[in-house]
C-alpha cells in the first residue's frame, strides 16, 4: 500500500483542518495569557468588536452553506474521508476550498473581536499549515478519484479565493 493508493482512498487519516484552526486558537490564547502582544492588541481596537463578531457569524453561515451543498451532492464534509462526488456548484464555483476560507475568516473575526494580536499573526501560519497538511493531500486525492474533471475544475477555480 503506497502513498498513491492511500491518497486515492482518502486524503488524510487525521482531520487536520479542525485541529489546525483549534491549535491556532489555543496557541493564541496561551500567548495572550503569558505575554500579550499589547501593541498589536491595542491596534486592533481601531476595529469595533461587533465587526469581528459579524465576520465570525458570516463565516459560520458560509460553512453551513458549504455543508448543505456537500450533503446535497452526497459527499462528505469530513476532511479525512473519501470524496464521493466532485462538487463544483454553490460556493465551490468561486473557491476550491470555501470551508477553509470561511474558517480563516472566522479566525480573523475572533482576532478582531477578542483583540488578540497573536491570533492575527497566526492566521498566515494557519493558512500555510492548512495548505501543507490538508489541501495538498486533498487535491491529490481529488485528482486521483476524478481525473480530468478535477484538473479542469482546478484550472478554472482558485484554491482559496
């Protein structure tokens, strides 16, 4: 059983994205407790707290919309389960990873609402980790399962936005 076979069966054995986003939140919380990034925390006060809450709420609604589209197409929302259909409708017309876009917006919303500079700084690190640990394997899985249909879709729709 080589890596290619494993990729064809499912993208990952570990559900990386929820773990990565949770780790960013926990790390930021810990850093804010131990050594707050006071300068950046104060800069975040320029943005009203409600704007961060609104971003978070919009992100949750976007996630729910994505889940509905995936369910209607008969495929999974789990990042470590095999895809049963290539979804290219709804938010998937604009992004190959709208759930990760929404999760990242939620993280930004939290950073703004809580005024956590560390969390704001962890957003690009989180994006890089999601790209490396999840998206690259998910895309290899989708290409293996859906071949040319996936390649055509990937050529016309951006990875993030």
